[in-house]
C-alpha cells in the first residue's frame, strides 16, 4: 500500500493505548503530513474497541483493534515501539501487505535483527534504537569525538530510565557504544564491559564501560564520558518527554515516502551520513 509522496501518509500505530502510542497518536493528529489510519493493541486490552484519540477528548474515526490485518488495511506505514516478539509478528504481516515500518523497539537479538534486514528487502524500514532527532545528532557528535579521542581516553556510557524499562543497557546506550567502537575501527562486542562487582582490578585499556540506572519516571538520560589525563569530555542528552521520539518518528515516516524498500536508520532520515 503506497500513497504519493505529496499526499498525507496513512499511519498505523502499534501499542496504541500505551504511553508512547498515545504520544504518537497525538503527534499524528497535529501533523499536516500524516493521518491516523490504524491503531493496534493486544487482545484483552480494555482500550480495544474504543476510538484511538478518545484520550485527547476527540474522535479520530479509528478504532483500536487487536486484529493486525484490520489495523493495517488502510496504512502506508506502521510505527512500532512495542516488544521484540510483537514487533516481529507485525513485521511479517507488514512485509506481506507491503506496509512500511518505523521500528523504535529495542532489545532485539542478532537473529531477530536479521529478520528485520530480510523484511527490508520487500518494504522500506527505518530501524533505530532512538528516534529522537537530538539523540541522533548526539550520536554524530560521539562519532567525531571518538575519532579525535582515539587514544589516551577511557570511555564510559551512563544511562538512566524509568523503573518499567525491561532491557538494559538501553538500546540507545548500546548504539552509542557501537558508534564509538566503529569510529575507532573496532567492534563493541570486543570492548564492552557491562558488569563490575567485587575485586575487579584496574580498568582494562580500550574497554567501553556501561552503567545502568533504573528508577521513577525518568524518560531517558544518556551521558558518554571520555576520561583522559588532566581532562574529561562529557557528551549528554536528556529527554524530558517522549515528544522528541514521536516527532523523529514522523520525520522517518516522511523519509520513507520516497523509498520502495531497504533498511535505513535515523542518520539516513536526517542526512547525517
């Protein structure tokens, strides 16, 4: 299902009654370039059968459904910030129906990521662990810093999220580590240190350390520390609401209007490559 690049894009939202789903629906309702065309949630969710925009005090004419094909039948693209298993179930049907995807879900295994790559041979997919424009500009800054601070600096990535987040480190923190490692001609898998406990000994050279904080309603804070001798450089991004993720997602939706197939990330959407 495709529409011309000049027509409003018909967007379906997965997890429509969740915090991120509602933020996306609100952004779509306020957008000139997108219209809400579908809303999905799990069977048994009390929101199923209600208008997707009821929480805004208005009617969208789109009813939240647990029927995947029903929710996608009028859509050009699905925005999905759910869980890996749910996203992959949606992915299979989207690839079959020709519905593009914007995937902000995190916590995928390498094998699951390969499924996304395979589906991208059929439909256009923007897949990024963080859709925020600010976060992706931060990733570009980290790339530059990692190249310039290649030697003589210890690297630590500190992230904090709300108490309900189920994966750690965050997908954004891992992406930061990947960007830094790649900029230095290495692999994160060869350098990452995720746990420290007991008598750890001195910090090993060339490692990239991760520290995770979970508590309260923290939307998302990330700081990368380059600690050298006599100085340190800190590059941080802090989210105070999910609005940035929603706005970045809609930019990804607009980008896909000109793509028939392929796997893209937010660097492609923002022309940062």
